[in-house]
C-alpha cells in the first residue's frame, strides 16, 4: 500500500469519514479540527516520525500529508 493510500485510511479512520480523495481538503470533507491532534499522533506512530506542527498544519490533503511523511522518513 502506498503512502497516500495509508494516509487516506488513517484520515478516514480518525475522522470518521467513509471516503476521501487524495487531493480533497479533508477539513472540507468533514474532518474536524478537534481530531487533528489524534491524526497527528496516529501518523507519527504509524511511521515512527515526528511531524513539525507547521508542516502538519499546511498539509490539508492526504497527498500533501503523504509527501510530508515521505520527506520525514528519509531523515531518520
């Protein structure tokens, strides 16, 4: 499973969404800011990385978050 598919799955699971396109703004799709910390922690745990707050906040789609994850994986 590619990063983007895994990130989509995490976003949907944490946010209670039934589906999410890779380029869809997940907040516009119904994800709530209350769940953001849970999402951040799930992503960091899934990939054993630390995502800087500024990069997490700027990434509003699964594709953007997958790129952040990919970038950070290369630095560990």
